[in-house]
C-alpha cells in the first residue's frame, strides 16, 4: 500500500474522530457561530427550542441560504440530486447543521446521516424492502406493532425534529417524497384503540412509545399517553423513544412544560413501581456536546434513566476507535450504550450499510472496554419480522454471498430469517451471482440447506 494512500486513510480517520480524542472533552464552544447564518446568534437564542424548530431546514435552497458561500456549487448540486432520489424528506435543526464540518463535508460523519450525495448512492440490494421489518404485518390495530409476546411498539405520530436518511420507518414517517407512506398521525381515536388492545392483552408488559419521535408530542399528549399506560395494570415498563437528545438537546433545557411532563410521568411511575425511561439515538461521539451533557444531566437529576440505541453506519461509526469513543462518551454523560443495530435493509441507503462481519469484529473490540453494563449489545433486527438477534447467533453466514441466517424461537421457531451484506462489499464471485436474478432463489436455498 502506498504512502499516499496511507496518508489519505489517516486523514479520513482523523476527520471522523474530530479534534477531540478524550471521551471527557466535550465541545463547550459556541460552535454554531462558524455557520454564516448563525454567526451573530447568542447562546440564549441558540438554546431556545422554538428558535431551533422555526429555523430548521426542510429544503435544499434553505440549506444553501444558511451556508452561503460555505460549500461549493458542485457539492450543493450533489445534495439536490441526492435528496431527489431519497425515500425520506429532509429536516435539519440548526444544532445539527452546526455540528457538520462544512470545510470537509464529503467525509463528514454527521452530514452522511442526514444529507445524501448523488455520487454516494448505490443500487438497492435485491432483498431490500421499504418496510424491511414487516412491522405492518404485526399490527393488530393501526400504529401498534405486537411482535414479541410481552412487548409492543406504539407509533404515536409521524413527525420528528429531524429526519434520518436511514430511518427504518420511511414507509410512515416524514413528508411524502413519492414513496408510499402509511402515515400515523397523532389521533386520539387511534390511540384509544391501542389502549383498549393493551387492556385486553394482559400478557403485554412493555410499551415502546415512538413514531415518528416522542419529542414531537405536545406536553399534554405526553401526560395523556404516559398516565393512561400507567393506569393499565399489566403495563410495567414504558420507554419514550426519541432522537431529540442527539439533535435538539436544548428542548430539555428550555421547554419547561415538556420537561415537566416527562419527569412527572416518570415520577408517578416510580411511585407505582413501574419503569419509565428514555431511549435515545447517538451515532457519533461528535454529536455529544456540553449542551447534550447539560440536557441529560437534568434528566439524571430527576431520576429518569436514559439508554442509547446506535445504528451501525458505514463512514460514520464503523471504525473501532470511533465506536470506542462513542461508547465511553455516552457513559461519561450518563447514558447507557444499550444496542448497536446492524443497519436495517431499507431502500435508498445501501451506501450506509455494513457487513455482518464488520459488526461482529466491532463487538469483539468493544467487549471489555468498560464495565459490562456499559458495553452495547450488537444486534440484527432480522428482516421479515424475526426480531432482534445477537450478531453472533447466526445459524449460517456465507461471506461470499453475504447471506446470514437466523432463527427466532420466541417469535416463530419454524421460520428462518435472512440478512444480506451490501453487494459492493462482497467478493467478485458473490457480486456476479447476485447480478443474475435467476441465482437469487438458489442462493437462499443453499443458505437454508
């Protein structure tokens, strides 16, 4: 390998890690002032959650107005073309925009999560699906997924403070981009159907309150959902799922009614000996700033437990050093690194997926890094509805065809569930087989056999 190539790889790696190497060194600067449109914005204004939402970017031309001459016309055009092919609409808070290194946006790990470049996009894997986890097939009432016996997923509404490119619910979340959307708006009538289902199905003890994003619920809606679930005798645990702590942490600092609603529900839960916690979604250590620490600290003071669910993303956190820094930094600010998810097989984001082998190796690198309860479990949420499986628990894995096979005895012991590595990461022999549609069924049969 040439010294020139080594130098380029080193530069990219250093850029991914950023200037901060220690997990304890959080960015305390007014970093947003680097953005031309935010140069004169003081801290009080930047921390106002209403200002953040009002100035969120939802169109490419708005981003250009914010950055002005900060990016080249060629880069801007690549974003426009990328968004034109994306299954998800775009929404970026000023906070997230300010975290991107716009001097080197091509390889920036935060930009990659939200803004696709046309040059990066790859053809979908033949087995990719819009609803890859088959959530709709396990929905007894609209917006409620009941796959595990004692747990349900409650999709309360379809809005988020930002929209991630890789969202597994691109079939239901965000504005319509021409991809079919099964919108789940915040309707009391629909919620009542879900509550009644949970009263009748006493085996259910655990509810994940998601969407969309629970950050987008009003404070009265947080209280309604939380208090109603607490009153159902069989419900013992609930988790408010939100990416908000990573993309809009100032809401916990300046939206007092919402903060009080979530902490009041958690306090009432503790009195009933029921768990109310928050599940959030940090993917890169640079997303954790001093603003994040302050916001999470408020929850910690009120006894609200926070867990993190990271998605493994190519060019974002698939480097062992980056994942180590993320895990340690999460623990430092009081967030439990709960899961690292193998990227779901949704359409439009093949460039962000990694191989199962990458996940297995990363897990080995993380184990023993810190206390066991702060080491994440690496999982595959198996396509077709098999649920979450430890990445090591495959029955079969062929790194030539990229096919891994999993069993899920508690969901359906007779089924086999398949995950597929991205085609561009396969050896030539595997790519050639997948390029021939007549080979696809044979590949699956071989894997099962």
